[in-house]
């Protein structure tokens, strides 16, 4: 890797950190009764975290506002994939991991579905218990089969 490539890579905003901040922001939003008026202050708090100074701030904002605005549609998509299980029975962290993943599957076709699944599993590893990973993987895989038909077949 050339020196220029290394410097460019170091300077590029980190989307994984943005996803971590989004999980935390959406969790706070969810616990606050899904009040959209809370989002600016929740986001401001997440953007001030020293450990995530290199996060992709634009992507964080897009993700949090996108998920909050599309929550009902995302939840419908998730409900279809978790047949026989109420969304109320899913832990808030897990539900928000699923919402972010489904939002990315729908709105960011440039991100391969395998990357989206991997990122969701990393978030689950960091914020939920081990058994949740299999559940998250299965749900996202079902949704990806519906939303990313061509990509799944390739």
C-alpha cells in the first residue's frame, strides 16, 4: 500500500464508529418514546464522544434520521422476517441493530449485503449477548433475500 493510500485511509471517516453511535442514539431515542424532537440533542451528544472523533458524522446523521423517519416501514420488513414473534419481544438494542441493517439494505445499495450483515453482527457482539447473533443473522439474511435478490444470487 502506498503512503498516499495509507494517509487517505487514515483520513476517511469511520462508518463502523458511526454505526456504534447510531445504535446508542437510537436506543436513547427509543427509550425516550421515539420523540423526534430529542434527536438533535442525542446526536450532538454522540458527536462529542472523544473515542469516536473519526466517525463518519454525515453517515451517522443520515442513519439516525433515516431510521427514525422510516421506522414503521423498517419494522414491517423486520416483522415479516421474524414470523410468529412480536417486535415487542425483541430487545431494544437488537431491534435497533435490525433497523439499521434493513435501512442500509434498502437505502445503500453500494454497500454489499455481506458487509451489512457483518457490521450488524459486530454491533450485536458489542451491545447484546451471544445468542442474539444467530437471530440477527437470520433476520437480516431473510430481508436481504427479499431486498437484494440479484446480489444474493450472484
